[in-house]
């Protein structure tokens, strides 16, 4: 059982009208909510970054549930290809501004909701000002610069950031809130994937119902935080697989070295996220002179099949290993590698592997410096393995 993020003092000015009592009667029947829970929902202010696949169901259901104020950030117009999943919009709306349509649609569902439209991009310049009036932020964006930005400003402002993402047949969700005891997005993903390594919906496709499911997981988490019931997804990472039809969740840990929420933070205000997320290839290229040799996923498979003397070392974190692993790999998280060198054989070749290839390159360099001769980096990490060798290995 958790505490509500809406302070008691916020309820003083608010009452439920006769119309409210009728409209929300199914909520009022729940002993966990009753009138006080509904008052908290009415007092709550929720911001949705993006009014697309995730933001559509989240905003619509939160409005129906009676959230007092819903902010929407989006600059797009409705395109016919949106209609397969963005249920705020209809065929007649194609070509119109999304926020105009969203506001009408939400008011049709519940005229009492105060809808605030931010018809702009969510940027380093405006993000802190936009989130300031809100209690909780739902990140419905589909790109890495916005995810890091949304994470960072929420950490700075001590507001829960409800994360969701979807691709193909899989979805993920978590609540990032260091001030409530969990990690932030950067604790999990200190570095963005190389550009192009993690395609968005427009590139990889997505089953239309999937953002509905994940967007409503986000809305559910928002309502739980607002009312103060249940166990929030703080410190847990949820993965939904539509093909297998299962939800799995993994415990997350805070990274003491995290540059925004760690013990010695180094980032205190928004940075240039486009540059941060585009910088991976540039820095990789500039370091190529002293780069460690690499193998592709397919080459690695061939080496394993031909039974070369090979040790595959996975330098990711245990929670990541729990989600997906390459059979036969040995887990030694990057942070422990230096003190566990004795566990590694000096004969044969060592292949170092992580999620997308950046951490393993660091690990491989460390091993080279420690005198290991035959060290290779698995290019593209387990992502490439799943893509090119074994698609049954889950991607995250
Ligand atoms: Zn962090």
C-alpha cells in the first residue's frame, strides 16, 4: 500500500457534486477509493507527453476516471496511418491538429476535465516550465531524446515519470521515481542506443492494440499513485509479450553512479538531448583507432557452432540477464569485471557482450589492459543476436 502523491491540503477546496456522485458511482463503490479517492483524482493534474498511441488511451481513460486537469504536449496533425491505434482520432479528423481533436474528444467523454494543450515540441528549453504544474508525467513519446529529457526533468522536479514503450508485439512500462525509492531511466540505460539500433513504430511496425494495453498500464499507474493504493511499478520493469500473452516484471536497482539521481550527480539541468542521442556513432568513430576487434552476431554463432574454444562474457546487469540471455554466456556485470578477472580463462577467445555493444566495448578494453590477448566485442550486443541469429531471445 502506498501513499497518495496528492497532499491532503489539496482536497480542501474540492467537493463532489451530485453529477460527480452519479458519474463516478462505480469508483465510489470501491472501498479502496470511496469519496476521498475520487476527490484526489479530481484534484490531480496529469501531463501526457505525446498524444499518440500511448497518450490516446491514457488521456481518454484518465479523463473518464475524473482527473481534474490533463495536459497534452503534441505538435502533430492527424495522419491516416495514426488511426490504426491512436483512438482519440477518427477518420474525419485526418489533417487536423491532434490537440484540437483530442481536446474535443476528451470533453465529449468528460466535460469537467480541464484540458491544457501544449502545441509544441517538448524541448530542453520548455520542459521544466511545462511539467511544473503537474503531479505526475506520462511519457508517451516514441524517441530517445524525449525519453531522456522527460526522465531528467522529472528527477529534477521530484515528480513520478511513468514510462511506456511499444514495438512490434512487445511493450514495456515502469514508473521512474528516485524520490519514491526507485531508479530513473538513466539508471537502466545510461547511454542511448546507437542511432538506428532501436527502431520506432514508424520503422519497425506495431500491433495496433499494443499501445492501448501499455498506455492503460501507464494510466493505471497514474491512478494508483494519485489514490495511493496498491504497489506501484516503482523499482520494477514490466514487459508485455502479446504473442505469448504474458506480463513479466523484473526488479530494478538504482545506480549509485547515475549522473542525475546517483550519489554524486553531474547533471542538474536539461542538456542537448539530440546531441546526446546522436553522439554515439560519432564517439565510436573517433575511438576507432584504438577500438577492440569485434565479431558480428552471425560470426559468433558460427564460432560457437564450430566449437571454437570460446568464453562469452555478458557484462550487463542481472535484471537484464533475467529478461534475455545468450545460451552459454557467463554473467559478470561491468562494475564487477575488474575484481573478477581470475574467473576468466587465459586460453581460447573471449567475446564480451552487452545490450547494444557500448558497455561491452568498455569491458573488452579493460580486459585487454589486464593482459588478455584474444578479446572481441560482440557488435550490436544481444540486440543484434536477437535480430540476426535467434529471434526467440526477447528484445528490450
Ligand atoms: Zn538514475
